[in-house]
C-alpha cells in the first residue's frame, strides 16, 4: 500500500520532468528579466531579414493612379494602332494607259493589315517600282483610319518592238513592258528584231534583247534620220541583233544599212551630204553606210540583182 502511494508521486514527478525536457528541446531560453519559472522563445539567428515598412499617403496614391492611367492609355493606343488604324483599303488610280493596274495592286498587297502610321511612303514606292520599273510618278496619300490612295504614271513610250513573235513597248527610261492595246501615236518608232538564236522564253527586261547603251544608240540614230532626211518617210525598221546592224526601210522601198559598231554620227553625216548632192530623180534599192569613208549604192536599174544579194545575206528571217 505504501508502495502504491509513493508510486503516484513518482509518476507525477516523471511527468513534470518530461514536460521540462520537451520544452527545452524547443527554441527557448531562460528569461532573466522575468521570474525564474518563465521561459521565452529563443530567437533564431536569421541573417536575411526583410523588414517592410510601407505606409500609404496621398502622394503615393497619386503616383500609383498615374502609373495605371499611363499603362491603360498605352494599351488603348496599341489596340487602336494595330486594329483600328490598320490598312484595309488601297485605292490605285492609273493616270496613263501604259501602267498595269493588276500588277500595281499585287505589288502593294503585302501592306494590308499593317499599321497606317508605321508603313512609310518610301517602302510603298520601292514595292511598286520593283514590280513595274517603267513607273515615273508615284503620289501617295493616307486617309485615316484605314485607307491609302496611290496615283501612278509611267514614263512615255519611245518605241514599239517586235521580238520572238511578241510585242513590247520601250519606255523613255529604257524598260521593256508587255504590249497593251492602246492608241499608238502615228510617229511611234516600230522595230522588228531579228535574232538567229531566238529566245523561247518571255522577255522581262530590255537586257534580254540589247544593252541600254545599244538601244540608246538606235533611238538617237532613228531620230537623227527622221529629222535630217525629211523626204524619206520611214516604213519599217529592222534590227539584226547578231550582225549589229540597223536597216531603215523607207516608203519608196529604199533600204539604208547602218552599222552599230561604227561611228553613227559619221554614217549620218555621210548620208546627209550624199542626199544633198545626189540627183533627186535617181532611186536606189539600198544604200550601204557601214564602211568608213565609203558609200555603196545599188540603183533600181539593177533591182533584181540588188534584192537577190540582199536576201542572200539576210535570208535568215526577213521581217514581215
């Protein structure tokens, strides 16, 4: 019985010790400032402590409100710029009968749905000229919110060229364009190009026929001929590409043969002097100006032999 009685106190004592032991395992330390029976929580040595001390006042509230307003405005402008102010309509006005309207629309098709503010005029002009190099004047105007108006005008036509059963126009900036049924000028120069090695493919540039310097030379020669030999009205012009010769056939069936490899001015001067001094009654089948300081004539009295010789040399492809 006494044993049981002492066991009760022993258990109580054990419980107290267990409690103290558990408390000591925690992060507690003894507080000297308070009673000896009081324990306080031990502070951890945390090196990285973030202290936030933020108090709202009127200035801070205004500052935050201003930031939100700016962000909202930027968002609204961004949406308007890319949606409301995007290019949806393109109106092209052709101011001549040379420029191709379908190609013009195709050249600027990629600018649709782009910002009307960001798409500059230089970029649009470059796109148009890349597709049609014969265009001279380009006027562009923007009409908010979504429309661009474009006016186009081409360089004037200098010559009409027949090559490889295809007809082209040569503009004054020396660019070939496909033939269009337009009202040709009466004085428009027409040239038939004869080539041994006919190009089976479509010509997209004048360089496929002749170089820029060559066509300039041809044009100046024809103009000088028309201006200085008024009595000889041109009926047909043939350019023999391989021989590098230009044959001008007049309405009285006289053939003038020029070499594009020789000095054109000398050949013209020689012809003008002969034209002034010759007997007006005499007619010739052909006048050959290719050799320097010489002039070969074939009079009509020898027409049969002259034409036979001419055809024997240039039989490849006589222009129709």
